[in-house]
C-alpha cells in the first residue's frame, strides 16, 4: 500500500487574502457605476426613440402639404404633426417646443395661410419640429435635451 503525501503549498499568504468581505466591498463600490451605465443606456434609447418619432411627425406634416398643396392650412400641418407625436407612447406632445414651416429657397417662415398659398410650385417646403426631451437622470443633467428635425420636400 502506497501512501501518497501531498506537499501543501506553503507560500506566504498576504494580509489581503484573509479579508472575508473584500469582494462584497468591491461590488458595493462598482454597483453605482454599473447602475448609472445601465440607466444611461436606457435613457439613450428613449432619446433615440423620441428623435425617430419627431422625424416621422415632421415627415408626415410636410408630406400632407405636398399631396394637397391647395387645400392644406397651417393648422392642419400642425395638427398632423401633433397627432403623429400623439401616437408614440414615450413622446409627450405637450413638450413640443416649436413647429416651424418654411418655403422657398430662402426658407422664409410661413406665419399665415396666405403666406402658405404664396409658396411657388417646384420650390422646397420645410417643416422643422423641435422637441424638449425630459431626462430620467435629472440628478446629473439639470437641463432637458433639445431634439430637432427638419424635413424638406418639393411642392408639386
């Protein structure tokens, strides 16, 4: 019968190897950074979703005018943009900062329906939607994020 003896590793242990709560303390130090990182990714996704929603709303507003240029009014374009933003679940239509409608090569702002009728054929019309995106992390970012999108199409 052969008895095998194993040599124990007798290297010197340092003082840190015998601390029982070391990994718990390291986790507690890293946890706030991990949570901030995950919430930041979530907030970036929300902002990107809002940007896509305002892009679609601006596109629908200018599209409405290019299909029916003679009967479309400023109120109809604004209500189309608001209705398109209202269909989005994460975008609040009350946070729309401005809807600006411009026509012509000089991009003169349109303020009345008569100005909208003065837009010439084969000239571009532009709808710009500016949206104030409220952030979840108001503790770190005190100012809301301003998102804006312009869409331009030619008047037939």
